[in-house]
C-alpha cells in the first residue's frame, strides 16, 4: 500500500524550509506543486483514496485554495470537477480555479450556502462530494485531507536542523492545525493562532466554528487580527518569503507572542498575484 509520503513524492519535490535569525524555521508552501498553497496535499490524497474511474464527476464548494486544489487533482486524475463558489470570492482565486479546467457555479450567498448547494446537486446527480470540513456523517474524506497534510510535517522532520521547542500553527478550519497537532504533540509546545472575529484577511474560522471533533487536545491559542497578519507579511518579505495575509497566521501568532527559538511556523499560502 502506498503511503501518503510516497504518494506525494511522485507529485513533486518538497517545499523549502527557511532558517531565519533567532533559530526561527519557516516552512514555505508558496511553491507547493506550483499551486501557491498547501491544500493540494489534502485534496490529492483524498482523491487518491476515493479511487474514482476517469470521467467520474466530483463537486466541491470553496472560496479559494481548496477549490483550486481539488480541481487540479481532478484534472491530473482525469475526473470532471464542478466547483461552487460563493458571491464575493477573491477574483484571483476564482481565476486560478477556472484555469484548472473546472466548471464554476457561482452561488448567491456565503460559503455555507455554496456548500449546501454543492451537496444537494451531488445527491441529485450522483456526483462525489469532496469537502474538507468535518461534520457528523461526513468524516472520511476530511480525514484523508488531514492525513494528506501530514506530508508537510514529515518533510519538516527531514529538513529541520534541530528539534524545535515550539510550533505555532495557523488554525484555518482546523484541518491543518489538527495535522500539525497530531505530528508534534508530545514533542513540542503547540500553539494555534486563531483569528479574532471580524478580521477579513485571515480567511479562517474561529475556534467556536472549527470542524467537528478537531483540536480537542490543544490547550494554547493566540488570537490574531488583520494588523498582526500584516506585520507577519512584512517580516516574511524582509527575509525574502512571499506570503498572503491569510497564509501568515502561524507567523503572526509567533511574532505576537514573541516566542523564542527554536520555533517553527508555516507559510500556508504565497502572495496572491494576478
């Protein structure tokens, strides 16, 4: 049986780990398989495990990187992909999803409404729903997504020059932080950076909204806002690392707490450019 690490080796090389002053180690996902974000690790592993025949139709809802990741993996595997996108989604992200050959359906409403419509249409047409959020009764595919993210942390183990004492993880919807928590628990202090409500650029949820059953063992959180994310982007740019504010949450938390090295964080998304 192919392991997740072996599977991803066939997709492309590891992303770099940057060593910054103060024994700060930054994993840089802005170049992951030329897709600018880490989410392809989860989407590709989930579709691999579904083992769908070429030509089968899958559907997902997204406001950005998850949709592009699913569309890219679907194209590589010969699958038909429909992506449901809420009104107001970032136009650069939308263009990148379209560039992967997916059929786009724009939904009046927010992400939740797009997800509900995607699920309704999947049931009507017999399509495979591929979402990354865990909820009661829909756990296996998001579980594979989390497992796919383990590749990132396995690469870190190979790249880090020393064991780290602290890891600061961007929460997102919980899947990424859950993967990091599973990897580092018992080995390092794990802190999850969660966004304050009303901060739009961070593009992730608060701990009250996190996917069902995730992050149950995490005890340390740091709340970050848009200003914290902007400072993190400036800090990273000063060291030659491209990051979108939404991809700099872990670094924002690290800087806000003033954590000293050896410390590890991940840039989950590079800067968005047209």
